C-alpha cells in the first residue's frame, strides 16, 4: 500500500526539456544520468519561486522506495496507490521551466509524469495488478482542478489499464476517463471481492473545473455511480474495498490550527464539500470491508459509523518527506475469503533523500495493538479506547501518537508527539465521528448538555 508519492520530475531543472521531448519509457535513463552542472542552484531557485514548503520525491527516493518495496514483498497479490503521484506546485514548476508551453502541453506532461510513475510500479511488480487512485495534485490543469472527460483522464486510463489485470482492463478504459473512477475485481485467491476507486477531488470544497467554474454535477454523478456499484455488490454478495485520496469527515488539523470555535457554534473544517461520500460508505457496512485513503501524509485510522454498522478506514503514510516525515509504505496481509485486513506493517526510510537509505519496520499493527485484525470490530474497539483515554497516555494511544507521524524519535516526531498530547481529545473525535454534528457532540459534551 502506497500513497502520496509526489514524484518530482523537476528536481534537476536542466533535464526538464529532455523529459518534455521524450516518451515516459526513456525517462529513467535521463533521470539516472549525472546531474546537470547547476542542478543545486537551479532547484533552490525553483523552490523559492514556487514557494515550495519542502522537498518532495526526486527520482533517487522513488527508486529507493521501489527497491525496498520489492525486497519487502517481491510478489504481492496486488499493489494500491491512494493518490497524489505528482509533485506539489506542479503547475508553477512547469510554467517556470516551459514558459512557452500551452495548456495542452501542460496536460500532456502531467499525464506523462503519471505514466512514468505507473511504468516504474509495473516494472517493479510485473506479475502483480497495480491499482491507482488520483489525488488533488494529479491534474491536467492545476491543484484541485479537473474537467470531466478530460484529455488528462483519458491518458491516465491508458496508463493504468495495463496494470490492473486483464479482467479489469476494459472497465478502466470505459469508466476512468469520465471522472477517474473504476471498479476492479481483485485477483485470485480473493473470493467475490472488488476494489472501487474514486477520484474524490470532485467532492472537495476546493474543487473547480479547469476554467475555475464550479461543477456540482461532477460530485452528484460520482456518488450516484458509487452507490450503483455498491448496490450491485450487495446484490451479488461481494466484498468491497473503496480507495480514494481525500478522507471523508473532519479535518482536525485545519479545525484546530485555524482557531474554529466548534464549541462556540462554528462548524469544523471538513475535508469534503458534503457528507455524500461518507453517507454512501455508512449505508453499506454489510458490503464494505475497508476504505483506503491518503492525503494527510500521516499513518492514521478512521471508523465510519451509522445505525447500520461500522466500516474501518486506513490512511496510508506518504512516500514524500515534504512535511518533515520519513518516507514510508505499508505491507499488508489480507484474509482472501472475507477481504478483511488481517495485519500490516509500516516500513520507513532512515533518511529523506533516497541516497544510502536504509528501510526498516516502523511497527506492526497486530503486536503494537494486540488485536487479531483491522476489521470493523477491532478498529472500532481500538478507536473507542483512544476516545476514552482523554490524556492520550495509555500504551496504545502513545503508540498511535508516535507512529502517526513517521520519523521515529527525531526532533520533528517529538514535536508532533507533544502536539498530539495537546489535541488528542479533539483528534480522537475526528477519527471516530464523521459528521459536523457528531464531531461537535464529541468535542463539546458539557456545553451541549446545558442547551435546551
């Protein structure tokens, strides 16, 4: 399980003209060639011009991570990437280095970068299906922007169709170009199990079409498609995993750092524009076994709850170290009969460059939390225990706080751990409560109890 790769083809600005002029199949040779003479100065200038907050994933780190993934599990049943393949500020970087390029040139280069990442995964795991979701940075026109039936989505469909396995190729080619969604049958030995993939940028409150216009039709069509897929799975007694990029529910970080007075009546910050995605999940707990997500770059859990039942959610940590975290990926064990996530381990890098990097186990879920699996029952028990522990000081809570931000005992991780202690009660409300009203009820039980 991978997420938030944020591969940077602009890390050596002097090579970009070659990349623009070459097919994705030739990029590895270009990227492996010696750095241009002014690489360091050019990259520093580009970072400054584009106001980049940190360094994403250069080719050296991407190659190092792929080598480590292959060493950890040479023949996985399948591979998932839950969005954000492209570097942050992709549009600014491209415009600076190709100032005469057209909008079509931009879309083509973005699609070619996606194709290169897909090709690297395919060459690393040639016998395994690889399933990609797109994230908010994965666009043919800009962050949180995309058009239905765009050239970018059409090109990505071609890139991904070869990797999802023969039973799914036609579905990807037919479904993906519209909104970046598709449904794939998981391979043997899985029984009656499918993966439903969404490009949920269309549900973000920051989403616009490439023209900057709003397009509410995009979300409505996507949710209708999702519900049709889930209803079909219910009728055919299938298990389902859902994979998307942006988590449904409350954005605790933005809520708390933005100073939103939730207990004073202000709404919390939400990741998505409406509850439609979360409602679809919670309406089908008999079908959905796991929701696989990314976006925050952290190693996180969720539980999606309604009167009908519970669905566990897993946020996969990032390959990019842009937030100061160490790169990480996840190796999971899945029960093929029930499609339950049985166990997983997070493997992280010893540094953030990809050069002379050692990859080692960060932790294993089963031994850290002493639970038999990551089913709805186990996840809901663990997260309920987090909520009960208001000080965040039990052994499971402290483990979660430590591993939430991948980086071990370093200064950045320690600072994150301190912050987690301060915000722990609010954070646990965000991972157990999906709606605004339920989050406020969890956050502010005393104030609500005095209201008529």
